[in-house]
């Protein structure tokens, strides 16, 4: 869009944003992408901020130490996934949904799971697990929805104008479908989340590596593996693209810590593929995704597997799902504080810095993960400005070069809003 066009009426801008929304694909399960519904969510804001989505969700999950209990109140299914096992998706035709609470009981392999899960984020739910030879164990936990409701709606309302500013950037991106989701993590804006085309579902590119890392660290937290454990990497594991391991001599044993660090720091494709194999293939990572009810995300192929891509096997995600993951990590809902800090530390070491960091003034602390394909450009992560910590996800589809610039514009728009009093931040 030419500069002279930027003063068009808000109705034209809203129409342009709606066109981008119409390019969004439909939802997915952990088993694969779902059919397109012909458009994105009807509640995506345009130029003028729309009211935020209600803090209730038909897909909520209960966070408790070492695990997650997912509830789909529309599909009447549940899933328990913790250090001591995974039930998979289980139908509960007797699920009761009343007054914003889902409750019921299922039995899987002799173990009973009795639950009461509010469908409102940040509420407290309970899960009682019992077995034939074990005393019942009650697991209270925090309910997680996407998005989580604000902790302070009045303060959260101050973040709404940001969605209008991001919508203008999206409307200007004539060659790229683009989406952005932003969540306040500091409380400065009441932990509010806003999005523009948050359901946009492009190819995930290397952003999918975040879920691979979280599944590995979850197992570390469970005591199932240790980061100083070694994995044999062979010449057959070597692929090109981004990363440093491809330049080393193999076979050699590489520690899980180095694989995890390189996975993020260098976006290492060899490390990604080795970790996928080590974790047991695609299924465990997709089980993690499913246990957090992230319906637009899937791991369906390895890095640089062009044959799989040609068969239509592809990795996907959305801005909303990315921020759902980043928020759960930050809040300690899926990883321990030690593993969370390690993950964010790896993201702070990111060496591919042509997008979010390039858009911000030198020295602004960020922790991020990029994703690049010829037809996708992403950058996601955390702005770590003290007192204004924020989770962000900027995703695009279309030519990578123009997508890079769109990501930079979205990144700078968020930064300027956070640090400029007139943009909605608190005046010092």
C-alpha cells in the first residue's frame, strides 16, 4: 500500500483486514489439519478495537504439578497427560456442563479420573485420580483457557488500542496474510491478550521447535531424562538449512542439553530431527499440543523433509496457539520454574536476529524464536522490558522477504505502544 493510501477511511481498513481473515484456514486436531471453514474467528478486531473474547472456553485444561487434564466440553472428551501416563483422548458421554463448569468421571485401564473443571481461565479446578490399589489423590490446579481472562479488566482495556494499530500494519501487508497475538505478562495491562487474525494458520516453519523443546523439558521435570544424557548422532541424521551441528564430524554423542540449546539458539535442524526421534516421533509432541487444546498446531514432518512436504505433510500453527504456549511456559503451568528459565535463556541466545531484535532499539531485552520458509516468515517470543514483560507472536504467509518486513513493523508497533505513554502505557 502506498503512503498516500494510509489515510483511507477506517471502513476500508477494516475491509482489508477482513480479507486477510478470510485467508485463514480452519482448525486442526493433534492428528492433522482440519478443513477450512472459509474464514477466521468472527471476533477478530478490526481497526477499532472490538470487545475481547469472553474468558470462557469450550476447551479448557487443568494445570497441576507434572501434568495437564484437558476438557473439550463440546466434544465431551477429556485427556489426562502427566508424568505417570497419558490416557489419550477419551470420550465421556456422561460429561455434565452446567453453570460454566464441566464435570464427570472416566475410567481408563483401571484408573478413575473424577474431575470438576470450570470453563473460565484462572479459576481453580480439581481432579481426583484413583486406582484399584492406590488411595485417591486430589490434584487441584489452575484452569487455562485460550486466551486467559485478564486479571484486571479495567487495566486490560488500556491494551485494546494496540489491536487497532496492529490491524493497520496487517492491512498494509498486501502481499502477505499476517496475524499477531500479544499478551501482557507483567500485570501492567491486567494480563490482557489482544490479537489481529489470531487464528491465522500458516506453515509453522521453525516455530514448531518450541513444542519439541517443551516436550523434552517436561520429561526432564518428570525425572524421566536428564539434560546431561547423551544421544548418538550419525551421518544419516545430518540435514542442511539452519544450524551448526551439520558442520561437525559424526558419529558422535551429543548431550540433550546441547541439542536443546542448538535447537533454539541456531534453529538447528539436525538437533530438531534427532530430538523428534529421541522423543518417540511426532506423536508425543502432538500429544503435548493436544493436552493444551491448541487446535491449530501440528508436527507432521521433520525439518527439511521435502518429500513429506510434497505429500502434503506439513507443520502448522497460529498466533493464538503460540501465545497459549508461551503464556503457559511463563506462568509455570506446563514447566517447572527451572525449565522455564532454561527455555527462555535459550531463546535469549537466539542468533537469527533480523526480525524482532532488528526492529527494536539496540539493547532491548528479548527472547525469541524465528521461523522461515519461502512462503512464511515468523518471529515469536517475549519482550523482557522490566515491568512490561509481554508475549508476542507475529506470523505471516506469503513471500518471505515482504513477510520479514511485516513482522518487523508489527514488532515495532508493539514496542512503541509499550514504551510510549500516548500509546496507552502508564506515564512515569
